[in-house]
């Protein structure tokens, strides 16, 4: 009897420990960012290190680097990342099975908030004579990391312009591209990120650079008619050393997204922390790119469904 009693007590203790561990287990939220030198990774890191976010007992945010938008879309849909930064265009194309060479429908990626507008930027040497994407034929061009939004949008635009198969493509991250450009190993490099970009700043320190007018190419070629989710945007004069003129381009919206299985409570809580005066000041302190984040802009640029936790938050704030 004594032995049975000890077994029962032991069993109860094990069950109690398991219950306590599960009851107090934090929801793990892996937040997919992007490659080094890009703004996506700054977003993920900023959310992870924000002190009020770290103090929440119900969940833990873990920033994770990635190739960028397209990889984030796929990993978030699969639940390998619970949250990510993905371009609005890729969320839209993925949801509708319209990704290049990929008819799968990524329907478990839901919008949380608009973060910033990200324009295409094409950097060339000032004395190169390159004035249009069409002038890149036969040139060595950094086109972004494979699997990134930069790469996907570069392929989309350059294919539309008829030059994708006529350039020497180098798939690499922004910082690596800037370094290769500085060593004259590249004639140009493409970015699809917010400005100012640290990689372009780095390139301009050691080289005289110029920026190609991408808006002119887009308008002349009917790009906006074919891909209406892109909007016009100019990189202002003097954003980069030596570029003393506005650089017209086109942009997509970078969105904070979440897998559909992330709890509504977690999404709502995270938005409630970031979209305060203190939270927004924290984001802007990480990078000037986030200066337009606000309760008024949080639901902008979203053409796909919101996560239930985000929908509740933005309706309460009058943005939806």
C-alpha cells in the first residue's frame, strides 16, 4: 500500500509539473526580418528589444534574419515564422496564387500593420552614362538576395523592361553589393528598401554615385498599368552624398504580417505596445524610415485580410 501511495503521489507531482509548465509556457513568436543592411531586419530587431515587449509574460518575440519578403511569405504561411515583414504586393500575389512560377495560394499570411513605403533604387557610377534600366544590357548588376523582395521585384521590373536576361546578374545582399560596387566589381546595384539605405550611404562614401529615374521607365513601359499595387515615390534630393536631385521611383508597402494561427490576443497586445507614443518613438529611434508609422497610417497599403487581433485593434482606433 505504501508503494502504491508513493506511485500515486509521484504521478500527481509529474502531472502537476507538466500542467504548470504548459500553463506558464510563453507563446514563441519568431519574427522574420531580412538580410543585413536592410530595413526588414531593423523592424524585427526593434520589436524584439523593446523593453515593454520583453516584459510581457504571455509571449516572447525572437527576431530572425531571412532572405527577405518572398522567403518571409512562405515561412510565415508554413508557420516556421509566426510574424514577418512582407511587401503588400507579395502578400496579394501569394494569396491569389500569382507568384512567379508558383501557383500555390498563401492564405495563412494575414496583415497586422503598414510599416513604411519601400521604393526601388538603382545605384550607378556617376560617370557611367546609365540613364535607364535599358542601359544595363551587358552590365554587371547586383539584384538582391535570392528569395528576397528586392530580387523578386528586380526580376519583375527588369523582365518587364526586357533586360533581365541581358545583364550579368549577381544575387547578393545590399552591403555586399555596395562593397562590390565600390571595388568596381559591379556596374550597378538594385535595392528595394526604405531610404536612406545604409548600403547606399556606404557606396557614396567611396564613389561618386547617381540614381536612375525608375519612374520614367515605369511610365513609358506601362508598368503601373500592369502592376497597379505599385505607387509613385521620389527619393528626395541630398538623401545620399552627391545626389543633389530628386530620384523618381515606385514603391510597394512593407507590411507587418502574422500567421493565421498566432493568437489574436498576442497580435492585439503587440500592436497596443508599439502604437503608443513611447513605442513609436522607439521605432523611429531605430531608423528614420519609421517616421510615418502612426495610428492614422497603420491600416494603409493593405489590400488583403487583416489578422483578427489586428482587425480588432484598428477598428477600435478608427483606422478601419
